[in-house]
């Protein structure tokens, strides 16, 4: 069976030494987040996910979910018991607001827990994960009555939630939605339509499921400007809060899919189901974006998570499996062959994996801090900068994080050779589960366009300018440590390529918008390299200052990984800039018929 142990040591390093949660003790929610407290939460989160969820990961993959003749859906063996433990321990309440029963703790801590959930069992993690997205939309746009009615029980985990956007003819382009919502005399709406691919659409884990559904009201504009958001509970909730009748919503089928088999991805049929408007009519997209932004960061963390769990299994295998001899002479002459670890090409994959994982973990948890600072920082200027930066970095964490997460997962499968392709060893599951994260919550090409087409230009380019300055300032600080000096020098170059690419878009995208579309993906990757490089420079400085400390090998490894980023990751920036500057000429030159055989 695959191994998993939550990477608590590295999480503690990031939270305590890089993000420095304790230094924000003056902000609401951070006052309780002392080092002792966060360390204890991290250790307990590691125990729960490693001991309770990880053993169910292969079970979920093999069994999948079942839709029964009466239309009910059950989850794989053990999921319900594990969900009860999740609820009883209050894991869903970590970052939720205290007024609705949450603990109000920092998002950086919540993101660390999300990472462990994804590593140990991504399919399971999606049941409370989707609920968290629904909670954030109700919090932001729901009425006081809706908040009081739904939030406490969603936050406690008694009920879960879903996001219903996709329809057969409507994927990325939400303007194509056909689901209708007819106003009723009692103030509710009758919702009718079919949604597909709905994660956690039905299950046996909770007593009720609060579906958030995008639909159009009569006479609404036939575009994204005519979309409204509705709360449609699986079971209607009476005035006194008790559960009433079943609503007219049912599961048509469960999709057969490549991975995350333990999560029920459902076709949902709404047949005049009772729904209630969230926010204003025709303003549903704005509410949905709140939910989607939270979910996009969560999906980026899934990329990191699959990379980490696959990496742990590759490391274990590279130490056990013996094939061939080291190029520099036998390392274990008493045995007939050396472990895989001695081969530089195996090490290349492991080092690339380790460096991506630790850089991305730092970026995600720093992203969690930015989420909180954007609401809670003391001054308007600080709140605005945090909001700008997390807005800019969200498509990068989602797009670059999941692209690289998938690449690392396949590299780790490669370390296992042919045995990685054999199902019983479990490496294939990490690859299959990682693949979906590049597709849902906005396919990565759409993330790239959100970044290059929308986020770059917002407020006159304020966010990307803030990012350039952050990197410039970090690089400008001198250091007599060789590794820090090298990382600073290479990161400054990466920032230069990023600035030049941004300028190129400014000069060439207006005349031909395809130039932007053709370079957007490379730009997202370039910004991903720059953002993880910023994390590596900060981590290298901490490691250099620690001067070994009590754990010399931990900090020494940080410096080696930082150099690895500088020597192996940073050089891609120049090539990406050339790709961006190549524009759309070849990409759009051929007519569609020229692509046929
Ligand atoms: C397992 C699974 C779970 C899911 N869970 C949910 C869920 O819980 N709720 C929900 O509502 N949906 C869910 N989805 C749907 C998912 O979000 C969509 O599949 C995704 O948004 C893409 O839509 P599509 O599949 O229709 O692809 P299309 O929109 O048809 O796009 C196909 C390809 O074209 C590209 N493309 C399309 N438009 C553009 C553009 N403007 N610019 C650049 N490229 C473009 C896309 O990048 C994509 O690669 C889930 C899907 C799966 C497979």
C-alpha cells in the first residue's frame, strides 16, 4: 500500500519562519494562532489525515461511489465513519467565522490542512471542500436570514454544499446556461434544468446538501449578464430549522471518470425544485466568482498535494529498489546493485519534485496569509496590496500549481519504472487524481487568460507592478551567503524577463488580441517560476541566517533546493519570454481544415 506521512516539519517551517503567523497577532483571528497552538493543530491534522484518511484512498479509488435503484448515492467503505470523525473534531470549522460557529483561524493554517487532506485522500477532501466554496458565497452574498439558516450547519459539517455551474452545452462559457428559475408567489423560485459533472452532488455523509445553482430568470439577458445564483437544498428546511420534505432534485447518474473515484461526480436533475435567490437577480456571476476564487486556490493546493504524496512514495522506492551501479563507483559493494538513489537521472526527478513542492507549499501558505490580509490588515493600503497580489497569484497557483503537480506526479511514477504502471502499487492513482485539477475550476488555459487578459490590466497594472517591486526589493538586499546571492541574481533575471514579456503584451496585444491569447499560457508559467523563486529567495535567506540551528541538515537542504531552483528552474524564463514574443503568427496561421489528416 502507498505510504503517506503529513509533511508537518516543512509546514511548521513555512508557517513559523516564512509566513511568521505570530507576527500578525494584532489581527483578528491571529491572536490565538500562537506558535504552540499552530504546531499542535498541524501535528493533529497530520495524524488525522495520515491515519484516518490515507488508508481509505485506494479503497475509494477501487470501489467508487454507487447510485442505488431509489436514486440514493453511497460513498466507499469507511468514508462515512471518517467523515463523522472529521466533523466531531471540528476540522471544517478551522477558518470559518466565529459568529457562525467557526474558529476564525488564519487561512494559512487552513490551507496547510487542505494540503494534507488532498495528499491523504483527494476524493474525500472534496466533500467538505465543495461545502467550503458554497459557504464563502453565502457569507459574501447571502441575506442575514440565509446565513442564519444555512451557515452554522454547513460550517459544523452537519450539511455539505455543492457548486452547480456546468451543463452539457455550457462549460467555460457560462453565458450558455439554460437552467431556468421561475419566481413563485411565496418569494421562492422553481428551478428546472440539468447540471452535469457536479462534485459531491449526492452522498451519504451528511443529512442535507445545500446546492448553489446558477440559473436564468424569465426575461434575463441571454449572456453572463443574465445569470442568477440560487440556494436549492436537497431537503427543504422548515421554519424551526428541522428538515422537511425532499426537494425536487435528483441524481440522474454518477459520471465514470479517470480518477477521484471516491467522489460522486453527479448529473443533477432539477424538476421545479424550490430555490431561493442569493443576492440580486442577474448578479449571480459575481457571487459565483467568490466561490470560484476560493475553490481555485483549493485546486492549486490539490496540485501540490498529489505531487507531495507521489514524491513520498518515489523517495521510499528509490531507497529500496536496487538496479545498476553508481557512475562514480559502487556505493554498496556488498550488494549486487546500488539503490536507485545513486543515479543522477533519478535524483533529477526527485530534486525537481522536492524543489517544486517546497516552493509551492510556501507560495500557497503565503497566499493564505494574503487572503486574510486583504480583509484584516490594519491599513487600507496594506489590504489593497494583499488583495491585488492574491488576485494576481490565484490563476498562477491554480494553473502553474496543477500543471507542475501533474508533472511531478508522473515523474514520481517514472521513478518506479514499470512497477509505477502496475495498478496495485498505487502510483497510477496519484497521476489520475492529479489530472483533473488542470481541468476543473476553469481549465488551465482559461486561468492563463484570466491572468494575462484580465488581472494584468486591472487598475492600470497595479498588481503586477506591486509584484515586480516585491521581487526587486527582495533581490536588492545584499547577502554574503553564496546560495542566497545566486538565487537573488537569477530571480532578478527572471523578473526582467517577466517585465519584458508584460511590456510586449502591452505593445502587441491591442493591435492583435490573439497575441495575448497565444502567449498567455507561457506567461502564467513564467509568473509561476518567478513566484516560487521569490519564495525560494526568502527561504534561502532564512536558512542562511539559521546557520544550521538545531537541525543543520534541514536548513542545509533548503539552501541546496534554493540553488536548484536558480540553476534548473530559473533558466526556463528566457525561453518562455521568447515564446511569448513569438506572438500568434504560427499559432493562428493555418485554417482549421489544415489540421485534418
Ligand atoms: C471530475 C469533474 C468534476 C467537476 N466538478 C464540477 C462541479 O462541482 N461543479 C461544476 O459546475 N462543474 C464541475 N466540473 C466541470 C468543469 O469545471 C468543466 O469541465 C470545466 O470548467 C471546463 O468546461 P468543459 O468541460 O465544458 O470544457 P469547454 O468549456 O468545452 O472547454 C474545452 C477546452 O477549450 C478551452 N477553452 C474553452 N473556452 C476557452 C477560452 N475562452 N479561452 C481559452 N480556452 C478556452 C478550455 O481550456 C478547455 O481546455 C467538473 C468536471 C469534472 C470532469
